[in-house]
């Protein structure tokens, strides 16, 4: 097995996080990092109790949490997997994301909820539309047909360093996908299962206004990176 690091950004996910960590396939990850993005609940304690390494990042933002975790990656890391903390991703499917990289067929693998199976109600209509709009814009500007901006993904560590990720908000996922194309990385998508969150309340998908704001950030990021 290669040295694989897992990054889980988390904000007030104490209700779901224990189940997520319990589902991780035994022996698959060499390092598990939970990036606590300023939680006011017991997220950090739950992560520590499960054996994960907690990285504290008080500056709010999905990208901020991911960047803080990357600073704590073991230098031996060969592949980095990103997964949400709400239990919507099926942890055991990480092997399907990693396999194309270990087989040297890809540098970045996106878990596509569109190609896979989503539980009823797991993806709201406004999310589906926003995802379609963003991937359509990527195809128009970059010439590659992504089907999803899914957060469950794996990337070669050397390739990730090459991308020099900067976004500290919800533009993180699309920044990675756009920069991967600009840098000529080999990109693949694999079908993954997507579930309704296991516990707690979504900060984005369950809030239309928050979803619209996140969508604006994503579209702005796509355009900015293309122009830059």
C-alpha cells in the first residue's frame, strides 16, 4: 500500500463524525487528519477519541480547513484523499478513487455523484442545477467534461503540490479541478454513492441562500482562474 493521507474538513460535526471515522477501512490510511474549522461543539474531542489527528483552523472556510490540514501532512504521503465529515460519502469507496492513481492511470480522481447513485433527497434541486452550471462552464472554458464537483476525491501528493492551492472558501474543489486541467494532469471520474447526511444539519445544501452564495464563489473562481 502507498502512504495515503486522509483530510476531513469539519465544522460542528460531532454528531456525524464518529460514524464517519468508524467506517474508514482498516489499514487503508497512513494518516487521518480532521481539520476542525472553528467548531463550537465536541468535533475535536470526537476525532481525537477515534484516533485521528486534529488540526485546528479558526479562519472559516472549506479551503482554509483543507490548507491547514495539508500543512500537517506527513512528508511521506504519496496520495491525498479528501472526504466530508457528514457521513454522506461511503468511506469504503475510497479504494476506487485511489486505484487509478496507484495504477498510474490518473493523477486526480473525482468521485462523481452524478455517475453514481445518490439517495433520494441527498442532493437538492438547486445543488443539481449549480453543479450542472459549474461543470458546463468548466467544459466551455477548459474543454474537459467533468460531471461533478464532488468533495470525495483523491490526488497524487506531488500533483497537489504542483497546483499550489490558494482558495480558502467553497472555490477549493473547482480550483483543484480547473488547475488540474491547466497543468495537464491526468484526470478521471469514478462513480460513487452519495447518502443523506447521517446526523446534524447541513450548512450549505439545506440553506438556499448559503447555496447561492457558494455557487457564486464557485463560478467566480472558474472565471478568475481562466483569466489568470
